[in-house]
């Protein structure tokens, strides 16, 4: 099995604070299955569970086993694909079991989409070309739909923010009442109040009406 070469990248200030023990462990693949490559088995499982966004060992093993199967390339699990998928799950940061399952699906769909793109680029005849193109189209439409689903789910779990003091500039409309904000949507419990109109004094209007009435009386 071929592995990707190591890439040396510049270290940053944030990276210097990380210790080898806090890094997400790698997965060792074998004909018998897989194992978490870490000197401390319990700590390795805890780090892997944290990376996958799950709360217990059973959930961690279930998600990890599914990612191993989704990483298959050439008839067997691919160590490079699996490491990439785990890294992407960790970077998205699922916060509960629902997000963990959805994010695992997202990275799997992405890997399959790239696989279809490879088949499309190396298609030998029209039938292979059409099959790979259709599969790639479905997968690339599924991926943004999964992003939208994750965004909606996360927005429902975010706490509401109540704004009590609102400053209104000249020419604007004031929102009277409590304003509850979820993500980018603002909902008010009362309709917006129109801007105040300038009112003329009642006395000046009466004097103008009397002045207009005098010429008519003289005529």
C-alpha cells in the first residue's frame, strides 16, 4: 500500500502549544481490521472520540468503522483516504451525535465525488463517461445540501439573543418590543413603527384657512 509523502509546513505559534499526546492518533490498517495507533489505548480512544465528535466508545467505533469502509480504494481500505476523512471531520467539529453522523456522510460523499471525478477523467468510452458524469453530478448536488442541513441544525441549537436597546438613525424605522435573533434571522414580536412625521402647529393652519376665506367673502 502506498502512502502519501510527509509534507513539512512552517510551524505557527498555535501549533507550538500542541503536544504529541494531544494530536489525533493515526489508524493502523491490517487484513484483520484496524486499530488506533497510540501508546496509551485509553487516551487514544478518547482523542479519537473527541475528533469524531462522539461521547462514548461504541459511537466512536461505529463512526470509525464506517469511515474505514468509505475509504476503500482498489478493493481495500486506504490509509491516506482515512487519515484525510478523520482530519476533515475534526476540522468541521461535530458537536453531538447527529452532527457526527452528518459530518461523516459529508466527508464520505466528498471522497466518492472525487473518485467519480477520477473515473470521469479516465473514461475509455461513452458509457463509462456518462455513468461517471451522472454519479458525480448527484454527489456534488448532495454535498451542498448536507452543508445546508448542518447549518440549519446548528442554528436551531444556538441560544437566542435578546436586544433591548436599539439606536435608530434619521430616516430609519424603529423596532418596538423584544427582538429575538437566531443566526441571521431577526424576528420581532411587534411590527416596525413608521418614522415620525413632522406636524405643523394647529394654530398656523387655522390662520392660513381664515386668510384664504377673506377674499372669497369680499368677492
